C-alpha cells in the first residue's frame, strides 16, 4: 500500500465517530459546561487533528497493519534476544472479556476476586519456576524490573545501614544494556566484566572487581551470545561473601525452564519478561510485564501492594512492605493485569512437562540452526568452540564483510525483501558484524530450514552481485530511507507538524 | 523427566522430528542438550506445578470461570477515576489493536515493520497537535513514569537537583517519582489552598530557589480542579531558571488550553483515556512532549520515531531519531535513563482514537464531561450533609465529594453503594487526612443522567 | 426532508463536498437527484422511524442491553441439538473469520481475492478428505438446503421424480426440502423400526420403484441413532437405478465411516459443528460432496473453486470450475437451480477448524462425544421412570430420552430444568407423537461429567 | 506471500489444538465409547487431514487473509450490483458477544427475549422502509428470498384455486439472474421483457406478455443498468388487473431509501439484502439475510414462524401461517440472527435522516462517477442519455475494444495490479464489453477521483502499450491462471486430492 500520512486524509467536516452528549435535562440545568472554564484555561483554537470518516480511518490502519511483520504472519527467528514465540489466540480472547477490560484498579477487593486469584496463582507458579519466594507483577517491562531490582538493592543496604559503602554494581558485557543503565540511573557506579577467551565472564576480573563496595551483581545467564556461564555459583557466592546481592536478568529464561533455576544458581532476585518466555504478545513494544521475584529476606522491600490469600479471599497486602525502606511503588496500580492473565493461561496449558519441552525445543532449534549456519563459510560465532549454546547465538559475518564489503546491516536490509527479520546486536558491536538469532520453540524444522536457505541465498548473492545490496530492500513496504534525517536537528522531524515546518523552510 | 509431546504450540515437540534434528547436531537425546549447565544446579525432576489443562476448551472454561468472579464497570456504575478513567472506547480502537500484525510485532526495522513505525509516528504527531508541541515520544510505562522522566529531563537540562511538586497529587504517583529520581533529585511538596485547591503561590515562591530544576504541577489536578494560575506558575519557574513541567489529562484538551500555551517546557500525561480500556490498570501509558529543541530532544530516554524521504521520490520512510541518546545506543548506561519494552500498542491505539475523534469529537468529549460532572456535583450537593465539590474551583471530570456532616465514613458509604451496584469514588481519607471524609468522584461521557441520578438516590438513601 | 450531515459512515455527507460534486454534475441540490423517480411515488416527508442513537456509545449500550436479555448456553448447561449443535470453537476459528479482509470481501476475482479462493478451495479439499469424496461445493445455506439440492441433483441425473426420505427426520428440514422440490419431486416417507429407529427395509423395498430418483437417509439420524444398514440401503437404491444420498454429521467422521464407503453417491450435511458458533441458528452452512464425475459435477448449482497452474512455473491459481452450469453463467434460469450469496465465511471457518483439528483431533472429538453421551444415557436411564435412550441402537451425540412413565410432560420437565439453569432436550412430542413424551438430548465434548451429573440430579428431582 | 496449499504443511505428529476428553470416571463406566459402534460403521482409515501445529495454521490463514481484498482495506467501487459499503466495527463487536453467539435456536422463548426483540423491531423498521406489512428474516440471502417470494406466489394462487392456470412469471433482462432462476426452479415458465431503446423494460412487450397465465412479475428497479423504470406503477397495475402478484427485487435498495418504497410502486412483496443496503459484511459470500416483506394479505403464506409481541413478551408466532398453503420453511430455524442484529444496529445509527442521506449520497457518488467517466472518450453507457442513473451504471468500453483489442476482462485483470476491484456483468453480456460500477455512499470524493484516475491511466495504457495486458496482473497475489483447467473434466480439480490424482497421471 502507498498509504498517506493520516493528516493528509483530513477533510473538513468529516467525523470518525459520534460522541455521547449530555442529555437535554442536564444542559437545562448546567448550561454548556465549558463557559464555566476560567477564561485563561479555555482552548482558543481547536487542536489541528485530522477530520476523517470512519471507513477511511479504518482502511488506513488496516493497511498499516498489513505492512507490519508481526509474529502471527512471520517466521520469527531473526529477532535475537527478543524471544518472539507463538502467542495463542485463546489467551487473547480471554483477555478481551469485559471481566478483564472493564475493571478499575481501585475497585474494592471483593469485586475483583477473579483477577486477584489469577495474579496470586501466577505468583505461585513463578515461585516454583524460579525458586524465589515472592513475585510482584508491578514492573511494566524488563527494564523497569531491573530498575526495581536495583531499588530493592538500595533498600536492602539502606536497611542494613551500609548504603553509602555499597555503591558499585557489577554486570557483564553481554548482559542487556539495561542491566547497566537502570542501576546507573539508581545512582550506582557500574563495573563491566568482559568475557574471557571462551566468552564466559572473566572470573579473574570478577574477583578483582568484587569488594565491600559491591552492592550487587546484575547478570543475564546465558548472555546474548547464548553462552551459559558454568561457574555461576562461584560468582554468586563471591558476591554474597562480600555482602552484595545477586540479581538475575531472566528476561529471557526460555532455554532454562524446568532445567535450572535462579535459586540453585545462588540468586537473591530475578525477573521474567512475561512477553518473552511466557508468550504474551509483544504488541509492537508493550504493554508488558517484568515479573520480579525475590527471596523471603527481601520481600519486605518490594513495591506495594503484594497479592495474598487469607484462605478465603484474595487481597492486596500492604503490611509486608510497610517499612520506611521499601521501594514504595514503581508503576501505577498493580501492573498490566491482562499480561499476567495471558501468562497464567499459557503456563496452565503447558504444565511442568510442557515448560520442560519448551526449553528443550528452544535449545534444540537453536543448536540445529547453529550447526547449520556454522557450516557456511562466511559465518562464525566466537567463543566456546564445539560446545552447545542455550537459546540464541550471536554470530559474526566478518568474513563476508572482508570478502565482499557487505556489512551486517546490508544483509539485514536484504533479508526484508524475503519478508524476514534479522537483528544485528546492541551497540556497540563487541562481536564484529554481528547477527543475533533466536529461534525459540515456535518454528518448525521446515521454518528453520527456510530461514537458513534464505541466508545462504543472500550470502551467495553478496559474493556474486554485491551491488544488489546498495538499494535494498526492494520489495518491502518502503525503500531505503535517507538516514541523514535521523541525527540532524535541522532535518529530523518527530511529528508531522515538525516535518511540515522543516520541509517548507 | 518427560516433555509434553505433540503440543499444539510447539511444532518440533514431535518425537520423530526431534530425532532427526538431534542426529544433525550429533547427539542422541534431548537430555544431552544443556550440556553446559552444571549438574549440581540442574533440576532432578519435573517442577512441582499443576497439571496443565488437557484441552483449550478446559483452559478457557477455567479462566472464564475465574474472570467471571470480577464485577465489571459495565454491570455496575463506576465513579472511580484517580489516574485510570472509564471512557468510551470506539470499536475501531479495539479492532486495530487486536490485529495480529500489530499485536505480535516487536523489534523489526522500519522496512519490514513499516506500519508499526508509521502508526507510532502518527500517534506522536496526533498527540503533538493535542498538546501543541513539536516532539512527542514513543510511549513510556504510564503517566507517573512520564512525569518522573520529565523531571529527570529537567534536572539534566538545568543541572539542578530539586523539583517542586504539588501536595495535591496522587500519593502513588509521588512514590513512583520519588523512587525513580532518588539520589539525583529531591522532591519538595508545595502546599495547596485548602479552599480552592489551587497551588499555594506563596509557598511556591518560598520554596523555589536556584536549586530548583523544575516546578511540576498538574492541570487538571489529581483532585480534579482546574489550576488557574498556569502561566503565573510557569513564570515563577522560569524566573528562577527552572523549567515548567505540567502533567495533563489529554481528554481535557479539546476544551482546555494546552500547557504549552501557558509556559510549560515539558508536558507529561497518561494516554489511557484515549481509547484504552481500564484493564485493571493495565491500560496506562505515558507520554512526554517538548518543543523541537536539541537540548530537549537529546534528553529523552525514549525512542523517537522520525519521518524521512527514501530513495524513491515522494515516498516516506521512518527511523529512530538520535538513537545514540538511548541506552540501546553506543553509550549504554551513559545513555539517557534506559529504554526497553514499554507500551507501544497503547500509543498506536491512542493514535487511532485521536484520528477517529478529530477536533470536533475532542471538543464534544470535553464538553460532555464538564456538563455531566457539573450536573453530578449539583445533584450531590443537594443531598443533606454532603458537599458536591469540596473545592471552590471549577473541575474537569473529577471532584472531591465530602461527607463530614453525614457522620458516615467514605468506607461505609462505598460499602453501601457496592450493594447497589455502584462503585463510589476513591476514598481520600488516608492520603489526604486534611480533607476529612472525602472521596474523589469521576464522571465522564459514559455516565448517563440516569446513572448519576441512581448514584444520587443511593447516596441519599445511605446518608439519610 | 433533511439528511444526516457529517455522519461518520458517510464521508460525503459533508455539505461542502456535496456542493462541489453537485456542481460537477450540474445540479444544485441533493433534492434534484432522483429526478427519474415519478413524483407521485416519492415520499413527501421523512420515514416514521425512531431517532438514531446520537453516539456509538449509546448504540452499543442499547444493543448490549437488549442482548443481555438472552440467556446463553455458557451460563446455562445446554442439551439442545436437533440440527444446531454446541461444540467447542477453537479460538483460531474466530480469529480468522473476524479478520476484516475475509469478513468484508465479496465478489472479487481469483487475483485480488486470491486468499478467499485459496481458503475456500482448501475448505472443499478438507471436507473432501473427511467424507472421502473428490468434489465438494462452496457452501450453501444450511444442511437442509444441501439435502434439498442433493436430491434435486439426483432427480436431474436420473431424470426421475420421486425421492424416498426417512420418516425419522427433522420436520423443519422436511418442509424445506418439500418446498424447494415442489413441482419437480415427490417426497415419500419411509417408516422406521420403532424399536431400533433403523430405516424399515421392508417399507423401503415396498416404496422404491423405477420412479425413484434417490433414497435419502441420514447417518447419524435426526434422532441420534446410527443407521447400521447403510450399504444395504445404498444397494437397494442402486438396484432400482436410484442414487443413494446420505445426510451426515461431519463431527462424527473422525470415528464413523464416511457414507461414500457404504454406497453414497451424494453426501450432504451441515458445517455448523466445525468451528462455528450456534448464533441462534445463524451458524448453519450446507455442503454437498460427490465423486469427480462429469455427470455429478455438472449438476451442482453452487460455485466450485478449482486449482490451476499460472503462467509462473510452480505457482497455483484458482478459478470457477464449469461456471456456465450456474445461474450466473450464460444459461441464466436454465442453469442449475440458482446461486448467490450463501455462507462462504462459514466454509472458510470449517476449513480452519479441520486444519486445526487434524485426523487425531477429529478422532478424539468423536470418541469424547460417544463416551460422554453414553455416560449420559446410562445415568439418565438409572432415573426411575426415565428411559435414557428410547431406541435399541447405538447413538452418536444425540439420543431420545423418554419420560412416559414419569407422568410428566417434556414441557413441564424442561420448564423445571430452565429454573435450574439447564436447557433440556428438544420436545419431540409434537413432531413424533408416536414416541410419547420424548425429548432429543444432545451431549458433546463440551459437556463435563459435572454438567451431566447436574442434569441427572435435576431430572431426578423433577420426576421424583 | 507464496503460501503453500494447507496439505503441504502437514507433518505427522503435529497437533493444532487439544480436544476435551472424557473424564476418567466416565471412561471407567463406559469404556472407549467407539467400540460400541457397529463394526461396519467404524472408520477404518483416519481421514487424510493435515497435521499442523497451531502457529503454522494461524500463519497460513493470516497470510491468506492479507491476500484478500476486503472492503476494510479497499476502495469498493468496482463490485457493481454488490453494494459493498462500510460495515461498522461496533456492530461486529456486538455480534460477537456470547449473548449472540452462544444461544441455541430452540431455546425457550423466555431465554431469548433479547434477540427476539431485535428481530421484531427490525421487522417494524423494515415495514416502514418498504411500506410492506410483515417481514421474515428466514431467507439466508437474496436468491433464497426470491425463491421464497416465488413460493408465496405459488401458495397464493393455490389458495385461490388457480395454481394450474397461473404458470408464468415475467421478469426483465436487467434484473438479477436469480429473478428468473429461482421462480423457474419453483416450476414457473419465465418470460423476459427486453429493454426498449431507452433501457426501460419495454412496456408494449410487457402488455403483450401479461395474461391470465401471469402468476407474478419479478423485477428489480432500478435494474443493473442503474436505469429506473419510471412507469413502474403501470407495470404493477397491469399485473394486478390480470390477477398476478408483483414481487420487487430490492436486494439493493441503496439508492432509494427514504425516497420511494415498494408499496407506493404497487408491489405485493419485496426483499432487502441486509448484506447490501443495510451494511452487514459480505463475509466472502455469506452468511447473509434476504429480509422478505409482504402485504397483510400474503402474510399467512409466509414461512413459519413469524416473530411477534404480545405487549409483554416476544414470541414465535406459528398461528398466522397455520394453513395448508403456507410455504412452511425455507431455511432452518429463524434465519441468520447476527446479520439481523447488525442491520438493526446500523439502521439505529442512521435514523430516517441517515437513511435518506445514504440514498442521496449513493446516488450523488454514482452520478459524479458517471459524469466523469462519460467524459472519457472510450467509455459509454447505453440508454437514457443525459438523464440520471440511480445507484450504479453498466458502462460499455466497446470503443476501447474496437480501437485496441483490449477487452473488458483485460481491463479487469489490469485493475488488480492497482489493488482495485472491477466487475464486468452477469452473463450473457447484453451490453457489450460491460463494466458495472457502484460506488455506494462509502467512498469519498477523493476515493472516486482515485478510481477514475486509475481507469483513465489503464485506458491510456491500452492505447499505448496494449501488449502490457496480455499477462496482467503483475503485482497481484498470483499471475494469470491457465483457464483451461476450469472447463475440462480431465483437468479440473475441485479438491487437493483430485489435483494430486490428476497431476500424477
């Protein structure tokens, strides 16, 4: 579709929907309502919103939706670290029941027993999956969960009176950028542990970094490379010996379900992105939930309220966290309830054996893909040669770039001509010319083979007709964008009104 | 340990396929996977979880059964607001946000996720018109997060570390901002006029200083009244070298002047009123808006989608503006705050809503809300011992009802109302003890005259 | 007379645009349109209709209010079947049939409506596997229409004009077939064995003749029992030069043999059990199936979508097979019966259902239905004075419960059950007086043991 | 998408959904259930359905949906006679409430008062819109409604004892083919009235055709040419004088709402396609409703039951039609209730002024399109020169064909490259090289202009590069199909199994 910007569809006088009006009796009693507004608070000019009939608004967004490559229509392998798996439709239908959508978060507990029960039971499920003792669903995503973990770290050390001393947080290079960014925001000094030659976080460097200043250790395991740190217990022990806490980034725990848990590895806290491991849809980037769990000892520092059951009814428990150190609140109300509900439904359609199958197949799919791609001459993956990866791999196509000049971003754009995703890596690129792929348990063998074949075709093309990459993509929804508009304040246009101003100058 | 074979969600849970793939990898069984996990931390048996439902039907029946225990704001008449508001959601909003493509997209590029980029760019552009600002972000968690980020942005811009906030604000929101800004910013509360609810200008003047990064206030305020001194407050902030940061309810902006027109440098708010169901609080979604100045733009932690030409004449493309600002960029933890999954689908939804409502719809919405809430205040005020609106100020959508003279507590009254299938307003007696037995009532365009009359009758019965 | 200006559904209801367009046409006002309608038959004022709802919200609240007066088979336990059956509808079925593209497509060509053609071709192919036949049509109105057309096809093929039908069939269906075939075919009822329900072979032999175009029977029958003499009946038909036409419940075909394997020449049935909600009877959708022989294919009145190569190697395309058969073709009223809008969306849905269920799903479905209905029969039979199954034959999904010995009428019993939130089986006492106070009960995979036990307990209480 | 046929996706062992099983206690009591089946009735081999995981089934159908040009994504102008207008989403959401989907048609009246009220009230609305006295919603589409009208004609004459004499039905050439086919099926001899030189049904020929044998007159007005028969009252009077009935095909009444009605034109019966005029979506071709209305006199012949109101409750009325002549039944149960509900909602969002606006704009849009297209040299429209058409026009591009050799089907295929519909005509083509366009009230002026511009572009192309049409379409979902597979019994394949058999021979 060659669909205009929505403002271009405006025609004066058109309406998209009619709005309920006050009844005549009300108008008789109170008048027009708005003339009561203080003069200086009245809007002088109507906002310059477009005026569009309903069928045209619908057609516009229907077309935009068709130009969006959601997991419902695509084989999701190329969005490494994102764990884009199947989100069952039955869960969506449940989440659209008015008993979910039309409830207000401040309703009396007696009127929301259903959702409280679901949230409480999901907490119980999460406890068993992680080994932690209590979960909150308040954080609205993984990064907010990390921030919350950092807040709990602060509260814990405050309560112990050593807040000032404990001012460093250690993370690793291949953990998610937010594992550094969110604690930094909370005022911590960040220390990165670099990988050793095998891709494991360097234990010697770690020993050197841990000290009495160490407030906590924030880490993903496996990291974005798909490498699992086999000495993780030694890491967590060392931190504990120095009075620090261990915080596990399990945003993506997909490869470990039923295989190993946060508790056994020595962590005090962890979080799961329900929109990754637990299949709730990503929604173009949220709403989401970072379900955060802690050990009993840390429970009292969590954001309030916790959800509890007194044997008869479910209720919001404000007592446990009723102390001056507790985090208080990180998101309004009680998190994104429909996401929790969907995760609950998904787990209950899996059971312990299903979760185990998920982990095994996610790892099987990944190692199959790994094996097949490593057979290609121009693909490599640094670290732990000959060993298994967990649920994803960060590859490098440095050889391709050296041989042909085609870079990973070029391959990415060309992949789109085949209707496929392909992700490079977070910045900066520690692995040169990176390509990060994570199949999850959702693709079939045929899907994997198709993805591999497409990559193979493109690599071959890079050697044979590298000029083809210059203007790719060709058959995607639009052609190559002029990137100069993105970093130049004189050209960037973050809104249509801004674009109009800048393009008429 | 046994896996779940031939599970509908997992194509390769078929044993034969597994064998074929294992052979390709060169191992014999699924158990040989996870060779890297040390034995001592591996689970030795299946997790102790309930057995799964053995069919989609049983799962659905079970979850439906649980959800049916909830009492909805459709079967009951709801007057709760306080940050999450019941508005009418046009059918088209749900139609679009339930489209599988939008629902299940995530982190694609501007080429293959073209529609997602355009829809979010359009959302930014539509909200920009509503607030009369040139820059709006891809949405953040909720209005509280937006306010927290807005004042952090002010802190970074002014390089100061105190922020003045209104005492008449939501306690939860305050806690969120406090936690988020701890270490870097000190939040200082500015009192309000107990008669009018308005920000106490005297107290503001007293507390503002060269340490003040921003004056944050809300309009309409948490307690529903309209803050009339917007320009004056902004001027005081500016004169002290601080920024004016204003929290706004977007549903008011069809009839109310946007804060940018009374001095706001940064606007924050929650998108939930714009076509998003309450979802037990799951519908919250925050936005910030600023002028198109580099010093503002470069302080956003969020993604900002920009429009640009492509190599084809007349074609638009999209991309991330100033990506390296963010923690996804090269600076990682030295980027601005952090970014991650937030609430993009609600941003798209708010865009659909605004495009559908148009300027006339937004005006009529604001007007209907004002008329209906004024009607409710008037009617409630006529009840013996009840003050329809505690503050002597015009309100928008929400208002404080006081029951002191009835001798009943809000708690008692609300309990009575539930039995009449009415959800009374939020009890303020704990967070605002100075207001006595007061409750925050919310009336929007969804309330018919009959709904309000039923409330009034029930209140009358309760306090008589 | 005044129009409704700026209506959201009508872009050009904007006055300025109308003026512009009218000018282009060369007239001055909308009233000058319809110049061709004689003045004497033009309405002189607006129609006397209710005022429209002034907003989408009010419309929704009104219609929701009306619909809420319905009591559903979710809140109640339903044992009604008799041609419309409560089965589980997998979520994916609704997801696909609510996709705007399928929902709002209509009469496009195989190029721009490629997906519609492929989805309907696949539905044909999937049903073909279920019934083991090579030709299936784009769906017709309902199972009754399918049966009516099937026997008309038989009439045209054999050039004969009598059709034998079972006495033990749905009276409504019989009326539909009778009306549809009037003038051309005479329907003659064949008796059934009062003990077993089976078609009375003796009576069949008596009534069949060289005038017989077809013997039509159903398996499972309308009264739920399984007709065991399928091959024998087909043989009798064939020996008389007639066709064997069999009505079938597709939900039985995971466990039951398809009629094509006991001599059926034409199969008819209703697709509603395959992933389509009951919709107060709006979910019915009919299909016919035959062998791939020209004499059969050319007698279908329906559209038949076929697959074909395109000019691109390896690519599939679709089109209308033998279009000129239909009344849309060159022969118009001399085409086969007539064609028009029927129930295509349900055909697509049935395809999604069968693709999702697969052979294992269909087997398990059939098995669960048989087990649960046998359980229900056994339990009901244990109630004093109640016969769990009147007929001495195995049944599938439905069965006749007889209450003669309880002294109560089905009407009384069903009234009692409604108060217990149970919808009892269809009252047969009017259409089948020979069965006394009998009701046709339907038990499917949606009934849990608890549901059945609740029925049994309620019946016990009622008849005690 | 290059999406396989669903059978090609099958992988042994995969499941799409799990089916509820009998509980253990049930199995204990009754066993496996199926071994009770008579041996000869047991299925020997499982049906050869595909085995596919749920995400893959979903992806398949999502992709097929994207390759379907529904009205939600397209500017519908090209499907003349079909009246494809906007179907509001709010009505769809209402129709998906369990209170609509989960009700059984045989439920006791007391449990279905909501839907009965809606159907009864829609009957009242239809009465006022048409001037008829009673409606049934039983027919599942327009053709079935025509068949039902023919059945009522038969019943009426039967009741009057003149069934044998009344054996002819008259229709016109430009009425829908079903206006001839359905009465013919009911045993009537069909007489076609051809148009006169102005395109009106030839009144002289009509006079000659009407006789005491005339059972009824079935006609659309306007006809598919968009020409309105101005002398319609003379036609209906003549039929009445000869003891016949007049049956109005108002499948598409979109151009006449609030302007003129069946009663005033002298009809005894009429029907509306709710999926045309009353906006319910077409669903790829149903489910649908042909709402049929009759005068009081004919009420007793209608199919049963009618829906009535006794002042307190709504009920199914079997009494009125309780006579031996009545039609009995034409469709199971009470028609397609959700369609009736959607039509009700649509009308109630329109009101009398809205319906009037619909008719006016449908006619305005059509005459605007007409004016613009007639300005094109190669487009003509036979009949009533210089006068208005109602809601559609059957054009001819005979001149284009003569000039360039490009036929209307070639233009049709080429239009698809621009994502647009274009319909020719029913067969046979009485208008040479026909093109039938009906805009309805839904497109905006911009939409009309875009459609016109596209046609203009293609016509120009026909003159300049006619060879371009040979292999069109180029950018549609598939390329030009080998039509020889459609009429050759040795090649046609109506199912995948049949295709496999024939392609392996």
